[in-house]
């Protein structure tokens, strides 16, 4: 059974990044529901 984390219209890129890293470390699928409050390719 695969776990999923769903973020609905996330606003804070730092929190989203932390959750993404946690998902990567725990083999969990991360779903981001648009619109996002930030650009996904922006490293700041």
C-alpha cells in the first residue's frame, strides 16, 4: 500500500520543500494541487 500526501493550494515554498524531502525519505507520493502560491522552479 502506497501512502500519499496531498497539499491543496500550498502557499509557503519552504514548508512544501520540507514536506517533499520527508516524502522522498519515506517513499511517499506527494501531490500538489494548483494553484501554487509560488513557482516550482524558483530556488529562493
